[in-house]
């Protein structure tokens, strides 16, 4: 029983830590910046399901006249720790601004 409880505790604390990291991201930006990120997110979310996936990224790059290799699209998606909703999208950019991740590579 004991190992099971400690295992669950570790999982719970990891989830709380991830939740805190994403919930604080809104404090990193001004309201007008958040509005601009929201507009960009909505443009990228081409199927309007509230999440950015590989097909959304492909459609965005295609609309810009760029053909991006599949492995590069996979790499972009892999930067997120889960599904890319608006909060995760903002978190990814927040990490870049704060210097906890390397700058976004523009292809």
C-alpha cells in the first residue's frame, strides 16, 4: 500500500506543478499581448476545435506558401507537454520570453 500512495502523491504533485506553471503564464503578458496571442491562436487553429494540432500547423504553413517537412511539424507539436489549447500555446511562448526554452525556430 505504501508505495502505491507515494506513487500517486508524486503524480499529483507533478500535475499541480504543471498546472501552476501554465496558470501563471497570464501574468507574464499585458492584456493587449494576450489578445494578440489569442488572435494568432485562432488563426492557426484552422479547424476551430480549440486545439492546435499538426494539421492546423500544416495548413498555416501552407497558407504562407511554405512546405514544412513532417518531422519538423512533429517537432513543433512535441514542444508542448500535452494538447495545445490556448493556455498551452501561451505557455510555450511564455517559456521563450522567460528564457526557459530556446527561441522558436522559424522554418
